[in-house]
């Protein structure tokens, strides 16, 4: 089993502080905690340790897909592959050293990626106090750590690290929100924190249809506050995969085009990577989470040197709250609105698909000796992702036995909008993630 990237400590379970003080901690226990704070979770007085460790807490809604269903007190680790595109500012003082020098104010970087996404157990019951007509509410949260490596060429390079948590927020009367909402809060080492809130579209049978216009993404830059050119048009030569003398990393994409890992179709719409990944899979159903940092669609898009503020974008659902916060290097000076940003993170939107995949594995002839056997899924066309399963037969298997095992898979598509050099530049990341640890096959499937 892989090591989790985050740990809450033994017995940790978030809850409100008991206002009663009949059971004060004694001096001996206080000394023990001062020596080893990690033991505090073992000194629960309101519940036993067993009860404490098995409490998931307040409802998670569709975030339950990020929880270990075999043992909710253990974390859940995913790993997989993806694709990343980002336009970077290019300046004369520290230019990117390209094999073929090219002038310009930006460089398009393309990354084939590997990724790990580790979730801790749910926090439990997080009290938020209401005022006026709004009663207190309780949130729940699933903390996570994400790390992404560029594997376009050797040596591999870390390009993203993100600790954060997903929140489930119950319906409220003040503000008037009639459904559970979800928020992803995260910190990124470039100097950005985000709070992206949204909704779940619920569970849908089958697999996501990435041919739908709503499930396509567009990397075309566009004037700040203006309209984005349609998918398939190319604002810059770097968006043409056949052009080898352009401001792009890597410049020569011939080998990637031949391997079908970076093609013109993929560059025009990175969600094609997600579509290709599930083309040969049997996806039973999926849950869709949509989140955005756009606070109710009212966040303006200030240009670097504005003369008149542009009109705010049209309000779109979901749009409840949220936003981004950045270091001054990114957002610009203290003018209102800030001037001359180096790369202002204006907005982020993301869609997560939590999918139930049905995998057929073949259990070989074996004896029931109480020891698990490990089986890797068969290779699939167009994919290098092969989940691993553990099976512990309760009776002898005398003939090879094919069984269908469900497992959870995560796909996501995220767009961060960066403002610099008078344009808004979409930064798109997509990935498909499968369980990093062996998937335990229920004994009932062998019956």
C-alpha cells in the first residue's frame, strides 16, 4: 500500500468544543499531551476511540467519492496521467532558451504529466456559527495533497504542488441556497490561494460525452475583458503543432504527434485526452462536480493599464462565492485596479468527474489458503493506466474465473485564466487518475 501524503494524526476528529466543563482534563493527562500532542486524539471523553475512528461526520454529499469506502478512517490515494498547457510571459531579461530562438512576449509550454492525488479521511463536523435568522451549520471536509510532474522529457520535473481541502456546505436560508454546495480551497507555491465553489450535477449513467460543446475547452488567448476566439483558430504560431520554429516548449512536436500524445486535435481541445482515455473503458456512471472562483459572475476583468473599467462578465451558475488571492508579484501594484501584473490569476474553473468503472479481471487457478493474490488489469488500447486488484479466495478456484470489479476513477479539466501583456491566457490542465493502491475485491464477487 502506498504511503499517504497527508495524515491527520491518530484519533483526530473535528467537532465543536463542548461548552460543559464537568470532565476537566487531569494534570497527568495534560502532561502526556504536552510531551506528545499526537496522543490527544486517544483521550476522547465524549466517544470511545473506536467510535471516534469510525465516524465520517456530517454529510459529504458527492464528495463521498473521495473517501475510502472499505475503511473511512484511512486515506485514499490516486495516481495517473494527464496533459497541461500554459502560456508563460517571455521577457528579454530572462528569456526561455529555446533551441531555435524566437522573439515574442510569450511562450506556450506543453507538459505530458504524471500525478498523485491523496485524500485524508473526512474531518468530521466543522461548526460554522449562524447569525440572525440563520442557525448554526456544520460543514465536512476531505483534505488532499496533489503533486504533478512533467514527463515530456527526462529528467522529470515537478511543476505543481497543491495542499487543500474539499468542503461540503449544507443548504442555508441566509444566504438563500437551497442545495448542498461544494468548495475546493487550495494553496499553490507560485503565490496563489483559491476558493472555488460550485455544485454537483448528480449521477449520470454511462460515460461523460466529451463531444458535447459544453465539455470542450479552448486555449485561445483573448483581449482582457473581450471575447475569446472559437476553438480551432490559432492566435499564435505556437498553437500550430507542425510549426517547429515557434515560441513553444517543446518546439518540435513530431515524435509526440506520431505517438498521438500531443496532436493538433488535443492542442485545440485538451479534453480530447480525457475522451481518448475512457474510449476503451466500461464506465457504468459518473458524478459531475463544477466549481469556479468567479464570485457570482460579478468579478471584473481589469486590464493591465485600464482607461475605463470593462463591464463584468455575465452571471453564470454555479456562482455563490469564492475567489483568488495572490502575492503582489502576480497581481500588480497597489493601484485600484492593480497595474502591470506579471501574471494575475484572474479566475479558475474546473470540472471533476468521479466515475465508476467496471473492470473484468481473470482469477487464476489457486487454492484458498487465506493469502491474497494480486491481479493487474489487462492492457487497454490508448492507455497506460492499469489498476491492480487483490483477491483472497474463500474456496479453491479450480478453473480460471472472470469477474467484473467496480472501482472509482477521477477525471478533471481545469482552466486558470492569467492576465498579462493586455491579454487573458487560458492555462488548461486535464488528467485521469485511478487508485494508486491495490483495489480489494469483495469476496461476494467470487461466489
